[in-house]
């Protein structure tokens, strides 16, 4: 679901490495290109997990399906990066790295960034909504921005 229609500018400049794709992650990234946020869901115990991986940490099952998130959540925790080993990201310092707790999908946690929010206004429990970043390299990334409640 495309929660926010306003496309943000790129969070990082071109040249960031693309996510590694395999049979467990490809459906997630393919859905992102369609502006759909999919979260893995264990077929055995029903636990949601992110990032996509082959094995459920709760019950050890290899069987999973996908649930589509509405993209609403809150900042669970965050940090402000002041040092970065990748030269492309270094040009954007300082920047935030946030763990977002989704309101649906068993409150799955995703690592992302909060855009349109000054670092001094970023806080735990800040309500956020999904926004899509369509990059010139063909990758679509999920970001979050503050929302009013």
C-alpha cells in the first residue's frame, strides 16, 4: 500500500550497494518495486519476521508466507550516525538509522531511516508512515516519515 504519495528525494546519493537477492529476499524487494511492503510470516507458528530469512527463529520452520503491511508504525529506537565506512553514505553524515515497529504484522521491526524529520525532533514512539523512494538504479527502498495521529 502506498501510504504517502509524495516521493522523497534520495536519502543517499547514487552509488550505494544494492541489497543482495536470493530466493528468500527477492519476493520482498520485488514487492517494494510495486510499492508493497511484505513481511514474512511463518506458516507453522504465525510469527512475522524481518528481514526475510529462510528459518523461523521461534519454531525453526522453513515454511513461510507473506503478509502485506499497511506501513504505519512508530520509532522503536534510533541512532544518529556520525561515522560511516561507505563513501556514498559518508557524504550524508550525520543521518539517522531507525528501527520501526509496524502497527500490524505482529509489530515486526524494520531497519530504515526517518525522513522529513530533524534529528533533534526524532524520538522513540514517534508515529511514522511508509514512503517509497524510487532510485535511479532501479531499486525501490522503504523509508518512513513522521505522521500526525
